C-alpha cells in the first residue's frame, strides 16, 4: 500500500456474529409485524392477530418516544450499555409467550432502537478512517468548486462525501482506476474524474443513462474549463497588478536614491550594495501571490493538472527581475525544450483523468476484462446501487484479483432477491441478494419482501384507501387475491369514491354494479378504525432500521469471511436527514 498509517480497528467476525444473533432473536418475534401486508389489514384482521393493545396506547407511546429522541438525539445508547452489558432483550416483556402478540410498546421501541446500526456499535467513524487514510497529507477541498451548481443538494452532499473517501482510499492503496457500478447519470464518476484526476469507468445497465451521462459529462467539462480560465485570469491579473505596483515603487526608490547621491559621501556610496536598491521580493509580492495561489489550491501538483490546462509555478507569476538566474543568459533552445517537456507532462496527466460511460448488465459472474479492455488494479464503487447490484458488487470485488478495494452504498432493499423466500419454488438462480454470509445461509434466514419494504411506506390515508378497497373487492366481487396492482392512483384521486372507481376500472372490474352509497358505507364503516392502521404503520416504521441492520450485518460478515481481505468496515458516510441510505461498506485486499 502507498501509505503506512494503520487503519482503524473494526469489530471482528465473532463479535459481529454475536450481535447478529442477538438481532435475530428480536426479529424472530417482531418480523410478523413487518411482513404483514397492509392491503389485507382489515380483511385479515391484522391488528387483532398481532397486537394486544389499543391503537391509542401504541400511538401515544411511539409519538412520545419519537419526541424524546428528537429532543435528545445523544440519548441513544449502545446496546451493551442499554442492556447493562447484555446483548439480548427480555422478549416476554415485548411479546406474549403464548399468543406472540405485542404486549409492551415501550420495550418494543427500546429493543428496536438498540438493534439499529447507530446503536449496535458496528460502525467505524468516518473522521477516524479519513485521518488514517490521508495521514499527514491534507485532503484537497476546493471551496470554489460547487457541485450543487449542477446537481441537487442531496446528490451534491452524497457525491462530495463519497468522492473524498474514494480518493483517499485510492491514494492509500496507490491505484488510479475506478469502476463505478450502477453509475446512472454519472454524477459520482464525473466528479471523481474532474476533481480528483482519476480514470473512471461508469457502468450502467441502461443505455439511456449512459448516453445521458456522456452528455452531462460534456457539460461538466465545459463548466470546469470556464472555472479554469477564470482561475488563471484571477492569478494572472494579480501578478500583473503586483508587477505594476513594484515598478512604481522602483521608480520612487530610484528617484530617492538619485537625490541622495548628491548629498552622500563617496565612502557611504561604496558601502551600498545592489540589494539596497533592488526590490524586496521576499515580502509582500511573493506572499500575496502565494496567498492567492493557496486560495485557488494550485499548490498541489495534482490539482495543477486538474484545474489548469497548462501547469505553471511561482516562477511564471513573479516579475522577470524577481528571479535570480544561475547564469546571465538562458539559451533559448533550452527554454523551449523545458517548456515542451512541461507540456508533455501536463498532456499526459490530463489523459489520466478520463470518465468513460459504458452500458452493461452486471451480475456476480460478469467478466470485467470483456467490458474494460485496459483493466488494471482498481477500486470498485457504487453509490446507491439498486437491489442485487450491491451484493454483487461485493462478490465481484472478492473474486477479481484486479479489484483492490470496494466502497458500496446500497439501496432499494425491497428489490433484493432472497434465497429462502420461496423454498418450494424451482429456480435456477445460484447467487442471491440475501443472505450472503455463512451464518444466515446455514439458518436459511428470510426477511420477506414486506419487511424489506417497511422503510418505503406510503402515507396512512393512502394505505387506508387501499385496505378498504380490498374489503370491497372481497365482499362485492368474491376476489381474495388479485395479481394486478392498483398503482399510484391515490395521488390522482380527488376523494375515496373517485379512488375506488378508478381502481375498479384499472383492475378490470365492473364499477357500475356498485352504487355510490355502498362505496361510502364501507368508508364510514372503517373510518373509526383508521387509527389502527396508523398505529400499525408506525410500528413498521420503528422496525425498519432493524431490517436495514440485518442486511448490512449480513454483508459485513460476508466481507469478514473472505480470506484475502485485509480490512473491512461499515461507515456512516452521509447525513441520514439528507440521504437516508447513508451507510457504506468499505474493504481493502491484502497487498500482494
């Protein structure tokens, strides 16, 4: 590796497995709540089956708990501290041992909080990791470059944070090539290429995204060139202004000297040296230029190549008579050769920071050499890679010797494929999105799609409309299960009546057989029980972080199980308020 700073100590595999098993004990009892389908909430009497408390009690406790958490965000404690050193929860206090119904909302909320990623003690602090990666070298931060000018604030926050980490890992390991899987519109790829001078291949399965990324990158390069020219003009203007000021000062000093000659003795004249009347370039001139250059971040050779089309140094900015030459005259041919070599270096370095968008559908078995012809030692990254692409990114990293490190932020957990979700269904798929680690595979563990969807819940009224509609379909049309989906009709409907009419039409059912009164009678029947659905919805929301913890722990344990991986960690990379899917899995292979 290029650096010798030790990376932060992370939880080992036995520790992670112990925390995973504690989480599983809680989820075995709690998952029925997450996996209950709100469409069947009234038809299947879900509340009566799973909760042994009035909805008013559940709502009051959860609202109070949310208010306390918002008022005292630091009050959340690591699991071991909250449990007095134990990693298990007293489940009989949460669920009834015989009926398995929820009996204590307070204990339920506490357990869910304890088993969230931020309180389980499995994350490595980002600041600690960056310090170790960067060592004594300060990370480049250019306040003049504002990515929010060409991307929204959420994406700008994500791209800046992730690109700094990726650049630091690349410097630490000494690699220049980056493979960005699921690159989409190319925001991260372009930023890594333009700001950090890395050679990036952005791979996306959508040809439309690839063409869009190419066009967007063209516009970004134009933006960067404008910025470069502005920066060069600012520095050149400063140097010209300083030269004029020094010329004026020279004239003043020269006149003063000429006046002093007539009144001075010959002895005093002999004592005067050349330095007494030459401008003092060690003071304000050089310091002013240096300050301006620091503001533009041209002190870094790497950023000279990025921000300026032609590299230059302090010598190029100072007035001609400020430089002390080693010889009275520099041969013109030698100067031309020096400038030619400088242009060669600049041109060569500019060729290294290239972003190439590619279209390809990536699986765990994809052969990268067929996609990237000049594949070399590289990092593989992914910003909010959807569904199975996130676990496949980790599998490709583990199996390909050229990939030295990985930084993956997943999303869309509801689109993950699960190996044990339909055990009786024949399937030729060999590699699944979940589970990945040996422990969960041996236990044939399954989350369920509804549980994975729990973090993507709709507004309560939308769910209420859909649940009542399901009861109407069951009673009036005799249909208990329907393969067709209503879709996003709630936002397009003016009322419950309008929603039902549009839904029946979309499902291919005869809406004329239902008078308006019948439809509204169903609405009035269930309206007093809307708080049940709201309370149940809140229980799902409280459980959602635990589902994410399970998926992330599964992936982290998988990385820890690989023999050739030297270091791996889970890092909170983004502000969860700006970007809810904020956790990154990072791993580095052992140097060969």
